[in-house]
C-alpha cells in the first residue's frame, strides 16, 4: 500500500475502520510551532457524525492522543504521531457479507489486489474512518499556514441536486458550523436535510459537492511540470474515500466558454498584481497566482445501503442479492467538509515549505 503523502511535510496514515485505532504520523513539521491537542481536537470533532445530517449511528469518541513530537507546547521537529481509538465497533454484519462485495465499494478490488488477506471489517483501509487521521494532520498544517497568513475553509454547496447559492468567505466563516449540513446557506441546508431523510427512509443514500477555498495564498507555490499545485491538491483530495471528481475555478464549465469569457484579466490592486476574475481558481500553469484557490470536490452516494442490490458470492462464483445492514451514513458530504479542508491545508503547507515560505524553525 502507499500510505504517504507529501515531500517535505509528509503524512503517513495508519489504522483500519474496525482495528484498534486510526491515526497519522506527520514528519517534516518545523520546530517551534505552538501546538496543543485542543487545536487538533476541534477539527476532529467537526468530522464526527451530527444529528440530522443523515450520519451513521456509530458514535466514536475520537479523543485525540498526541504520542510524540510535542514538548512544552511546541513542536520539536521530530515526527508527530497522533491517534484515536476505535471503541464503538460492531463487525458482525461484515463477517456475514465477507464474500459478497458491496456494489460501489472497494470490497471486490481490495479482495482481488490483496488475495483476500485485507481487513474487510467496515471497509478496513478503504473506509472513510481513516480520514480522522487526515484531519489530525490537516490541523497541524492549518497552524503552519496561519503563521504565513493563509486561511483554508470549505462548505457544502450541493446535496442530492439541491444547490446552495454562491457564498462569500465571511458567510462561510459565520454559517458553516451552524447547521449539520455544513452549508453556508441555511435555506439550502434545510432543503438538503429533507432530501437526505427521504433517501434514508427509502434505504438509499445521496452524494453532493464540497467547495474548498484557500485565501491569501501568495503567487509561486507549485512545482511544474509534474508536481503542479492542481496535481498535488487533486492527488490529496482523491485520497478521500468517495471522491469521484475534482475541479478548479470554472472547472468543466471552462470547456463551454470562449477564451474572452474564461481568461482572467490582470490588474493592479494596492500596488500588487491581481486579476479581475478568478476562473482559473487561483492557479495558472500549475503555480498559484495570488488569487483565492477555489476547488470543488464531487462526493458519490454512500455505497452501503439497505436497498437490495445485485452482487456475487466470491466463494461459489454465483450471482446473488445483498442488502447492507449495520450503521451507515445516508450522506457523508457534511462529514467530508473538514476532511477537504485538511487535505487542502496539508498540500499547501507542503508546497509552502518547498517554496521556503515557511521557515524550518518557527520562533
């Protein structure tokens, strides 16, 4: 398996959905960064299931433990190891459907790749549960970026075909954690919630879109031609289970425009280079251009649904039907919001270190 992300700032993910714990090791973090477990805990808490959001009944405490890399409230420059124990585990349903792969999940591909030796309980390494570690790493990265004045945020923009109107950064800051859907528009959030409940009652699930923003990113981050900023961000975001699409700025809409519509004209604002629009999403030629980075992530519907689905029995090699039992989210989009933030923050922090925007020792 490939469990590492980053070049100078490196994330190593470990743990399985129904194993003893999930967590992360962060290497390359500069020494001297003021950091407390509460900085990490508040982000991990935002990822936990919320009432009314179609979330799973699995109620992990997700109490973060920092094992190493911190002394007297400052990072030491050594690897930072963090974990959360899995305490509310019920593997009984997975034992019953071990050889009947869930359509839309990685059960079959993991079985084929690892010869059936993979941990199938709760999806094992392919479960959204492992993103708890991503969020821990993202919290460290967020603190690093703050020393350079860079801010990362995300919000739900669509669930089940219900689209929220465009929101400003201030609206996202104020509203995203005021409703369980993590949507900056309260009216849209209410409609999204109704769609989720209808899907749950039918034994089904819904997907949606999360938009991530990075503000105050200076020009010059990114390493073309193969380690472009879009490429590194997309790689990190595609590591989130259930992500099936990533676009920047105007995204696929750019393919339907004329160049005169899609180009971002240059201007001078306060003696600094700027653009009058941001169809590029803050990145040109794989390098940040100084505008807000805008990226949208498509999240597919949760594969685990109680509605009967056609599948196979891998032991007998016969077709059969499967109705997934257990505790599952009807929609994981709201829980993905802090994960998207974390992966954006981590990638940008790594890029900032490569650019020497961040020092190796923070005083």
